[in-house]
């Protein structure tokens, strides 16, 4: 099973909304020019593999997902949203330390 998916406007509905009805989806809105995004991304990817299927990490480059970014009011990045049953149940903005992200994941995966 693949734990990390590259998502854009064309596949957002399928990869985030539809999949979140079966498994939790952590949506990472980011951009290549965003330094905090580049610090956060490897942590999220590592945790996606470590949690081994408890959630899917959807990597959403705001430059190739303008409609999704607008729909979810992405004003600053990184912006990480936790989707469950096609709804956002939690989110955080900015690069957090790994320990904080673990706590956030564990709380939302219950």
C-alpha cells in the first residue's frame, strides 16, 4: 500500500475526499518555495511510513492545486488538515516538531 500521494486539482476529490471515507487522510498543503514546508515534508513522510497504513499523506502543492487551496481557504503554508469521513476534523499551520505532530496524529487517529 502506498502511504504518500501527490495530489492536485484533478485528483483531489478521489485522493482526499473519497479515500477519507475509508482511511484517515493527512493533507499537506505546501510549495517548493516555502522553507518551513521543506522542513515539515520529510517528517510527515517518515511518519506516514512509520504509522504503516493508519493514514495516507496527501501532498498538495498549492501551485498545482489552486482550486483546492481556494476551497479550503489556504492563506499560509504549510497548512496540514486531517480528513476523516470527507470532513476536516483538525488542522495545524506551520512547521511543528516531530513530537508535536505525533501527538496530533495520535489524538486524531483514535
